[in-house]
C-alpha cells in the first residue's frame, strides 16, 4: 500500500468511526443489563409481620435488575417482605442508587407483600424507640444488613452486565387464583370482605369481581440467550399466615418452579395493583391450597414465557420518566392525636404500633414529602412503578390509557400510604378504605390518575 493510499484508508476509518459515534449517522447504541439476587430471610426469633419467626418454610430474597444505557442506570428491585415504608424505603433506594452510580429517582423498590415476611419502616421504628418499645415489630440491624448485601450485589450486577439486543413480552390468564376482596350489596356498599382465604359459602359463590386476570412477562435477551424474566400479577400473595412460618408464599413457590424449569435466567416477580384483590374465592386457608395456587401461577408464568414475542431493542427505545406526587393524607391523619396514642403506655402494643405507622406517614405529609411515580419505557412497552396497596382499578385504567401498547404495573412501592382506594371506594365502606387501613384521602385517585396519564402520554 502506498503512503497516499494508506492516508486515504485512515481517513475512511476515521469517517466510519464518526458515523458509529452518531456524527452524521448512527449505529444502534446497545442496552445492557445486570441481575442480582440476595438472601433476605430473617433469623429465627426476629419479628415478622404478625409474630416472631419460628421457622423458615422457604427463603426470602431481594432480587432485580440494573439497566445500563447512555443515561444513568435504572434499578428495579423486588423484595419478599410485607412492606418497606417511609424512611426504610428511602434507605433502600439511597443505598441501591449509590451502588449503581445513579440518582435515587431512578431506583424502584417494591415488595411482594408476603404476610409472613419482614416489616421495614425506619420512621415508625424511630417513633417506637422514643417510647422504649422498639424491637418488637422491626429489627433494624437485620434490615440494614440486607440493604448492604443488596447494594453489594447491585455493584456486582453493574460490573457483570450483559448486552441486551431484544426484549420479549408475553401474557397468560391465571386460572382460579385472584378474586376481588370487596363484594358489594344491592345498596352499593361493601357487604362482604373476601380476604385472602374464606370458608364463607356466600363469599365463595360470589363472582370474581373486578380483577386483572392476566400475568404479564417482560424478558431481556442477548440475541437468542435469555437473561432475565420479569413477571407481574395483581393479587395479595397469601394462602395462610400469621404464626411466624417465614415463606415467599405461592408467588415465590411459582417463581422457584420456573427457576428449576429455566435455569440460568434471572426470575423476578412483582406484585401488581392487588390491594383489593386476593385468593379468597379459591382458597380456604388450608395448607393444601398453597401448592395448588402456586402451580396455577407457575403455569401462567410458563405459558406467558412460551407466548413471548421478541422485538429488537436499542438505547433510543429506552426511557425513564419520573412524576413526583404529593398524596393527600386522610382526615384522620392528625399528628397530635396519633402521638397521644403512641405515647400512651396503657394501650396495647398493636394499637401503639398502628398509631406510630399512621404518625410516620402523617409527619412525612406534613413535611411536604413526595413519592416518585415512575415509568420505564422500552419501545412500546411501559412499566409503571406505584406506591402502596393500590386498588386494581389503577392498573386497568393505565392499560386503557395506552390501548394497543403493553402496560405492566408494579405496586407495593413505598408502603407508607397503606391502602390506596379509588374515590368511590371510600364511600362504599369495607376494610381497605377504613381509617385503620388507608392513610390517604379519596382525592388520591385524581392525583395518581393524572400522574399515570402524564407518564404515559
């Protein structure tokens, strides 16, 4: 090759390099993804939701993905605990953000809401500690260890991330698991609350009611190699609970079945807007029902995987949007009244705990704290991340807002607000919208609907 020809060749290479960098043209910028999975099982004797842990039926985990692009990383995390709230939720997001090298508003932490799982709420715990009654419902040192382990795993996930060339979407109907908890009478008021289990013949005979019967699946691929499977389904995950037998419950069992059937793929499950949905129509609370519910859910996971449609994905198809919202506190969230109960040593511990949980939320509202509602967009696929024990109507409304597109939802983010009903639900009665369960006002519907609309537009 002559010197002149070599010079021309170098110019051509430089021009190609510029084109690849997007100056005058563009080569597809890739996404990459890292996965993480750490143990989140509490030790025997430590407090779980309703009793000290007396046995470990199956282990709990904190697992998720880190999505890497030309923008700052995004972290999605699902934890097998009953709820992560207020200061606890802040601590989780802050630690994972630092580990991933991103900002807190690009981290979504959700629980699956297993009732024999851990409560994590550093704000409520601090209020109880002031009264010398901490440690009975929370164990902060254990929570912090799990947060630290998860942060370390997120760091490793970033370092071991793999390119993503395609995403996949599938869905399947879940047969005989979910049913609406609120059965209305002729007067439009709640006649029967059909909890996670029921032996009431009238409740069992009643229709399923308003649910989203579909389990949806989002998968990440490197060409023909699957990397991660994220599933979303809206229901309370309980079959039976309350004695301290720690378990990931039937969604965790279903997830474990899929891990056996599809090894080498990260399996991460999120609970959708299942605040007013449970298995009560199909579950009598007997131990024999748990594996049956798990098998039904695993079959839907399998069918959704087998029905997956793959599409190429590039960095330009990826977007993370954030809409901070102030949720209106319920009228009974009066800090002075709640503090009086917390400080009353003559009251039962459960009553003081509930008042402290209410007070924690009321104080954050008083401080003007906001909650981040977020949307992950991957091409035509949207994943909304929502707070609290959200009613399924929000999930169905989000799908209506984006007809023809795929909309998935993870609820049970910040657990501070408690149950989040629709506006009409607060006039219908029932447990979920009672003063003991919901810490937000009926106007919450307009706030969250507007946030979803803004994110999806």
